[in-house]
């Protein structure tokens, strides 16, 4: 079975089988088999690849023992009826806790910036410590942003531009990437290592009143990976914001 996670992570990092193989000390054909046939590399190769791609090995590969059989296996998750019920510490922990990667996929994401005034300083600090920071905001000139604004009765493009002004100090900072996407979002995603918050979008309901799912990745679970894969697809298609 094709390894989509590995393929999309490589595209996001701008690598091909040859360049990734060089980093992992294998040939390009081996990397191609990892992708095409879903073969699982040796542990030391997994760690070498995950270091280059700045994602957890468990995101890229599951061992046969971890693969679900009839049920998905244990995975910690909790559903909040609306965004206001999410504990404040969950938002701040997501930003202040990552050691490998931190990723955001939103249209504007203004509430996230408002919940922690020190978020920009924190992101710069995390980046300086080697954490890969990826922020994907909606393209304010795209039809999907305009339509979402119409559906919610707000000027979504203006909200996106406001967010872009807020994160302006992060543009060009080493270790921090900002892109604009034109993807139809079914959930805004905030992913920190193996934790994520997914603020779902419901037609006719403002995002603040829609459910938020907190998921923590665990062996045998696939829920986290599905959300993470969604981010990678949107990130791959997004354009760099400068």
C-alpha cells in the first residue's frame, strides 16, 4: 500500500527519492519502494528520514504490530461542544510544548493569536530550538475564502489580512514557513508533535460555536494520522507567502 504520508512530507520539504536517500544513506530506488510499496525501513533509517523531514517516525510508518485489525486501538481524544469550552492551557500548551514540529491550517485563525499574547515570541523561540514551524492561512484573494465569508456573514478576507499583519514579524524567520492556501477547510487544524486540536466547520454555524476535537496520537490509532495527512495535502498545494 502506497505511503502517502511519506510522499507528501517529502514534497513539503522539497525532497525527491535521491536527495532523501542521500540523507538516509540509502539509494533512490529504496526510497521509491518505501513510497510505492509501503515498505517499512529499519529503525535507524526511520530516524534519519524523520529528522530530515521534521516529523515523527510514527507519523510516517507504523510497525505491523501497531496496525489496527478490527478496531482502531486506544487513542486519547475528547470532544468539546464549542471552542469556548476548550481549556486555555490546551491552546498555550500546543504552542509552548512542541519539540519536533508545529503546524497550523486555518483561514484566519484570529482566536488563536488572541488566546496567547506571547505566541509570536514563543514560535520564534521554538524555531530557534529546531522545531519546524508551518503556518498555512487562507489566500485572502481566493474564491474559497470569499465563499466562507459569505456563509458566515463576515468579511473573511479582511480577517485573513489582519492575521497576516499580526504574523508579519515571523516572515523570513529561520525555521518558520508561512503559506497561503485555497483549500476548502472542513476543520481548522492546530498540530503540535503528536497532539492536535481540530475546530470543525459546520455550514450555517460560526467556527466559534462549532465542535473542537482534541486528539493525541497513540500506537494503533489512525484518527490523528488522518488529520495530519489532511494538513500535508493542503500544505503541499499552498504557495509561499513573502
